[in-house]
C-alpha cells in the first residue's frame, strides 16, 4: 500500500487552476522527485498535501487515512514533516530550540520549554541533539539561528522536520540559494536519508540533484501531471522536453 496517495487532487484560485486533477502515489522507502517549470503548481501541491491549503476537490490519503479537514499541525502529528521554499526558522531562538520545536509538534506538548528538567523535556532535548548531530550542526546548538549562514539555516530546517520522526519527509527546493559545495553536501545527505529507508518527496529545480538521488520523478506542467517514471525515462520524454524547452516534435 502506498504511504501517500493523491486522488484527482485539484486546487483553484479564482479562475486559475494551480493543481489540476493530479493523481500520484509514494510507496514506503521511495524518494520521489516533483519537477516542472516555474508556475507548474509544485509548491501548491505540497501545501495541499501538508494541510496548509485545502483542496478544491480530490483527496489526499496518508497511510490509508484521508487528510481532509486536518490542519497542518494535525497532519504533522500523523508523521508528515516538511520544509518550505522560503526559510521558516525562528531567528531569535537558538539552533537547539529551533529543532526542539519539531519534536514538540510531534509530541503534542504545548509548552515543553516551560518544563525543563522534566522527563518529557529531556526526551525532546535528546531528539534535538540527535538531529543536530545528524545534519552537522551540533557544535552550533547554542547559537542564535539568525547567526547561521543561509546554507546552515537550510540544514536547520531539515533537522527540525526530522525531529518530528516523520514517516514522510517533504523537501521544498532545499538546494535553492546554495553554492555548489553546499549542494553537493545536501545531495549526499538526502542520499543518506534515502539509504536509511526514509520516504521522501522532493521538489527541486536542480535537475542534477534530482536525477542523482530520486528513484522516480513526477513532472507537472500548468498544474497537470505529464510524466511519472524513472529519471532516465523522464529525461527522454517528449512532453517533458517540450514543457521545459519548448522543443515540440523537433
């Protein structure tokens, strides 16, 4: 059974159909890329999956359960973690506390920071420390997030998503704004998560990264799904070439 299943998912904004009857699935352990030209509906699709935006029609099933009507924090507690295209870290909080927020959301606690010294707070702290170590930010745990470089803030957001122990990790353009060295390191890290069995849905404009790490690629254009196959097949698909390059039948 698919961990994530989209059934004719549609979102309209007035006269604009941003996501148009998209059906797709992600099996446990898969790393699936979602690509498409600017304005194809990729981020809107992620917002529909994570509860940020309600669908106009269609359905999202996660682990066999419909997500209809659930708010983002309720979706997160079911085991869906995500990052955002535009960074959403808390600049005036420490790196450690930023990651702790992810564990708090998943736990359902309302005020773990006020319970320091309790068993719950210690458990959250252990998760935060583990995830900071995983992304290489443990030495910066006491730094304010505002003092981190852009690339490190990207990794901080991933660590916060991982702190919720998600069944599915959604990454929205994680390589955007990174330099070549940071992108290579990110690619290796995502590959490591894949090899550990993490189920990942990835939106990314860096085609090199997508083709290296993804087992399957879904392509959107004007809100519709135009391809869903392994990376090599997608690269040869005439409809995909036309959407990106305007090659038509030439």
